[in-house]
C-alpha cells in the first residue's frame, strides 16, 4: 500500500489483497487518523447516513456545499455522489455499486484524487481511505503548538488557571510578566492529561492545566503557554481583585454554538475593551462539542479563545454536553472543586456564586445517586454561604435548565411541576424550596434561546418588594433566563400571552451584563445584538445588608 501526501493534495493507491493489511494495521491507522474527508465532503453527525462510507451527514451539509460549489447542491448531492434516492432501493444499490466500482474517482469538493483498485472488499477501501486521511486535519501541522487557550478562576485569591490543548504529549508551562514586550520573567509549571473522545475515531487530545499563583490583585499580566516544542502567542489578563469590597462586572449567557454565535463578535470587542472581569457561560456549548469526533468542540474553543484567554470563563454543563457522560465538557474546562466542573462554588467580590448541573435530573442512566449527591452538597454550601452573609451578602446560582419559562415549547420549564423546581416524582430533591429557604438572591438560567426576566417568585406566586419598586427588598428570588447568544437552533418563540409572573420577554440575540455594585445593589442589563448593542432590559436589584438569610 502506498500513500503520498503533498500539500493539501492526497493521492492514495490502496490494495488490501496485495498488501495483506490486517486488523492490527487498521486499528493503528484508526488511532492516527482524523478524517479530513468530512471537512471536504461535508460528512458529519446527523440523521442521514452516507451509504458508501457509513458516516452520518450533518444538517449543515447543504450550506457547506453551496459555499464550495458556488451553487445550491442538487437533490441528494454531497455524499460521494450518491443521491438519497439510492438508499434502500434496487436502483439505488445499482447506482452505489456503479460509483464504487469506478476505478478512478474524483470527489467534486476534494483537492485530491483516489484511484481504487476494484476487488471484493471495496467497503474496506472506503474505511481505509477514511482512516488514513485523518492526519490532514487542523491538528496535523503543528501538533505541539498550544491552541484553544482559556482562563478560569480556581477559587483561590491571587490565582488563575490556564488551560489549553495540544495533539501530542508536551510539557505544560506558562511564562508570564507585566510587560508586553521582552522576556517574560515568571514561570509556572502544570500537568497534562490525555483525553480520548468517545466518537468513532477515538481522537486523542492532550489537555494542559497550569495554575498561576501569587498574582497581585487588579494587576494586568501578559502570558504565553506551551513548551520548547511550541509556544502560543501572548495574551493579556487582569488578576481578579481580592476580598469583598469591589464591584465585579460579568457577561452572562448560555447556548452559544460554533455555528451562528451571533453575540460573540460584540462580546469579543467588549472583552478586549476591558468591560468584564468574568464570563459566565450557563451551559450548552458548540452544538455539540462531541460532534464530528469532537472537532466541533475544537472549533468552538478556538472561536471563544479571544474572550476566554483574556478573562476567566466560568461554566456549568447543559444538555448539549451530555454525550459520553459529559466527557468533552469535563475534559476541556477547569473549574474549582473536585467534580470536573459539574458543580462547584466560588467567591467574587461581595457575591458567592454557585454553579450546578440541572442535567443530573434528566440523564439518570449516569447514576441517580448524583441527584442526591449534588443536592446535599448544595445544601451544605448554601448553609455555609448564608453564615457568611456579613462578608459576601449576595448568593447567586447558575444552572442550565430553568424552573420557570413562558416559551412555546415542551421543555421542562413549561411544565407546572418541573423537575428542577419540584425534583423527582414532584417531591424529592426539588431546588425551589431549597433556594427559597436559604434566601438565594438571583438565579441565572439558559436553555431557552431567548431572554426572560421574572418578577420575584416562589411557587408561582409573585412577591414584589412593592408596586413602585418590585425589585427593592423583594420577598422572593429573581430569575433571569439568558440563552440567546446564538446557535444553529436559532431563537425560541414565546407563548402568545405572558404569564403573570413574567416581567419582560425578549426574542432577540444578545447577552446579559451583570454588575455587582456593592453589598446592597446589583445591576442587570440585557444587550440586544439584533439592535446593535441596545439595552433592551435594565433593572436594579436592591436588598438590605441585614436580614437576607431567608425569605421565610
């Protein structure tokens, strides 16, 4: 067997019978390949299957074909020239055989030609072809060069964690300092660990984590990461202030995809302008990180790098991270605590922020015990946070699927007895009673691709502070649903008539600004990207410094 590679062109001459290629070699090929053909031919994960290659077609195939062909594709075009008509029919099988037996085949989208020698094991030719094309992927050029760089706050004052990806084992080092130019005098070493995606190709990535310590509060640092095998470019971040007496500014959103991340350019500009100290991404990344053998995850992490490499990018899991037991989410992000980012808490200025997984209530095959384990952790953490109200008076939670919503769909939040609100069987491990008991001030959600702010609410009853100032000293927690950052699923419509507990609804792309001004005042704004950054919601939440331990 011979395989020649020249630039972007591939010429393959495969003959299993002559070479006697066995299972061991196939497995070796599979391990070292990354299936670049999918990028050229438009293959990926979805519902239609390619009858030749046995791979799934992504829903975006038609769009990619239009871009590459310069015209809309004809019916069924894009899967090795086999039309959808051919699947499951005698005429289709004949057409399939005709295509396969063609000894010289040039894919109209691929910059290479394939000469296949006809024989009895033509399906194996296709598999071999897929396996060996893999090294042409993005990761093929500079495998030790760091990419997908992002920051997170480990929950310890004066620290920042840097996480990045390489394609081969390499040392994990961050060089940092105060000057943009010249030598970066400070060094920090960390660890790396392999991550094997659960997809068909079992692609292997190496995740590197280094925690910088001894950072001066509020000081700007310049850094680069990598090893002698390859370094990243230089990035800049500002170390978080320490203690409760400062005013953090956050960008908050969920449901941002690799396709149609509508709010990302504005978020990137505002981050580079220094408008935010932290980003909260409230679940659902990339759509989905596992897709296309985790290449969609790679693409997404590259897209957010200008933001995430500049400010701590704090996360919680959503339903789109579920595949392979949330493995892509757990491997790619570095959150505080020891649960691989499933649930954790941390302090930021005058606030205590709690991130948790709503998904334990839905994916029970990963273990029902996780519901109980998380619930008990939440109660312990809320008790501790409540006892610390004098120092950090705000308690803010973030979880993906909301308790309430007024969208026109069948999501859990549209059910009167939603699982998040009431727990399993309507009575066990419900979160509404727990959060109400411990006086949680603000609850941040996503999942619905829209923005909705609720009146202060508990058990479907509105508890405004007063008619004139409903959010001043409210008698129930405030819910904000902010899932309109943009993804391939577009926006979610609302039910025709708003519920009595719904204060404002916005069906536009955008994200939320959260300014924790001090111990008594918190400012929420919704930015509409559809209206060029216009503020479409603006509200102050005011609570007295004393008497905030419970609403009871």
